[in-house]
C-alpha cells in the first residue's frame, strides 16, 4: 500500500516528464502484449494455415471485434477517470464504490457482448462483403472469440482500476504471462493439433480468462481503498451515471471509429484477397504506432485525472505540453523505423510475394502521415482526464469518422483505386487535429482552469 501511495503522490508532485515516461512504458509494454494476442494468431495461421486464414483472423474479424469490444473499453474509461479523480482527492469511500461498480459493469457487459457477438457474426461478415474464401474462417474465429468476451472485459476494467491509482506495472506482468500462454496454446492448437483458426481463437480466449482471474486476484489483495470484495460487487446507480457520462462518449467514439473502419474494410474487401491480406499485415505493423499513442493517451488521462482531482491545475497544463512534446518526438522516430524496416517485418506473417508487395506499398504510403494524428490522442486524453469527454467525442466522430465515410462513399466510386481509399486517413487526421488544437487553445475548460471545480462531498 505504501508503494502504491508513493506512486500516486509522484503523479501529483514529481518531475512531470519522468512521471509520464515511468507511467508510459509499462502501459506501452502492456498494450504491446495485449496486441500480441491477435498478432500471434494472425502470424501463426498466416504462416502455417493459409493467406485466407490470415485475412480472416487479422483483418475482417478485427474490425468487428473492435466495434463491440472497443465500445466497452471506451465506456470503462469513464470508470478509470472517476477512480483517478477520487484517488487524487483522497476520497476513499468513493474509490471503493467506483471499483465495485466497474467490476459489476464488466461482468454484465461481458454477458451481453458474448450473446451479441455470437449471434451477429454471420450478418456482420456479410455486411463487410467478406469474400467466400475467407468468410468460413472468419465466422469460426469470431464465434469462439466472443464466447470468451467476459475474460477480456474483466481484465480491461481491472487493469484500468490499477492504472487509475498509479499502478501500471502489475497489469503488465499479467499480460506478459498470459501472452506467453496464448502463443504456446496457438502453437499447440494450430501446429500440433491442427485446428486451424478455431485453435487460434481457443488459445486466445483461454489466455484471456487466465488474465481476468489474475487481475481479480491482484485486486482482491490490494489496498483497502480499491480492494475487490465479491460481496460488494454491484452497480451503484449514482456512480454508474457518472461512468456513463464520461465513458459513453469515449465508447461511442470507438464505435464510430469502428464503423468508419468497417466501411473502409468493406471497400478494401472488393479489391481481392491479396490486398485484404496486405492490409491485414500492415495493420499489425502500424499497430506499433497505435500502441504507443494509446499508451501516451492513457498516461495523460490518468495524469490529468489525478492532478485535476488534487487541484494541481498549473501542473495539468504543463503536463499536456510535455506529453505532446514526448509524443511527437517518439512518433517521428518510430515512423522512420517502420518506413525503413516495415517491409522486412511482413515476412514474419507471410512469404506470398503478392501479399508482401501490397503490404510494402501500404506502409510506404501511410507511415509518413502518422504525425498528423498525435494531437488527437493527447488532447482528447487530457480533456477526458478533466471530465470533458462529449465534445472530444463529437470532434473525433465528425472529423475522423465522418470524413472517412463520406470520402469512401462519395469520392472512391469515382476513382475506384485502393490508393483513393487510403488517402481518407491523412485527410481525416489532419482535419481533426486542427479541430482539437482550436478547441483546446480557445474553448475548453482546461484553457482557464480555476479552483471552482465541483468535487464530491464524501468524507475521505
């Protein structure tokens, strides 16, 4: 408990850039290992099953999974924000109530998503124009994956609780262990027991259930403020309302992201299996960038949340500036690395010449534009940490998602090339970054922070 308290104090009192990086790196590694679940599935089936299996596991199914799982992860970010604010304000009773409400929400959400995912899989695959040689593999993988959704959600909410109070290391240890289990089971169920994509899906849900059990065990043995007691797990309506108020916009933002990506995936699926597989491989490589940006986003959300709760407002503003500088520097370096070496990495997934060539072309086209996305992630994360989540959601939905969908529906039919689909990304990123910069500098509450911030009146 003492070490956890020192971590929280460091976030509100320590050297800003050091604390951001100390929080960032465990989250980055954790996100890497979480991403490794699906990447390992795609890599193993791509190498040892077929490019059709690769297209199913890594491309088409990923957009559907992100639509449903992403909504809950976005929603649960509301719990992370209010827990970090309560913890920063030393409101112990409210921390405990929020923790138990969050766990109950994960259980209920897992049950709902399992049913929805299994039932809707064939319809969703048809909606995405999934090719006949891919759809069978994709349906099998989706239904197995969603059968284990509850483990995924419990781990995500549990690790979010730990990060909210400044503990980003223990969720990382759980992920490392469970990714090792996932890879071992992938090899067992695909190579030793030739189950194909079904084996990859089974390996993933078993490892996710193990991760859920481990994170619940950690919470059951943690400090009293955020220790999970099974008898106390229930939905507190007042806190559930606050979670939805902050988290629902983030969840809807994830949904709109996924819907726009599904629109793009549907368009890409019309160009044939080679381009689908190439896009899938690119998606695994550019995932390194999104992992890094996601880690910076979570770091600044927690940083702002705790400092906002502690009324360290000057520190909030400085933290945002520092995080922007760190994110731009790291992104520029990573872009150079991916641009130069991304083509070589494609051979880890497949040796099919057509797929390798397609992925190389996509990487060299897309990577130089990654820097246009940085402001979206950092500024929206900072705004969420202060409790302002609706307007960032609207800017992201209209700027990123709306622009992409309109482009694919209105422009692509006239050009009918794969490049015309890809160009929707840099256009939408640039437009939305400009919107966030204007909002943050001239309109948002973070521009003129003062001490008239409504706080809970619960006793600490």
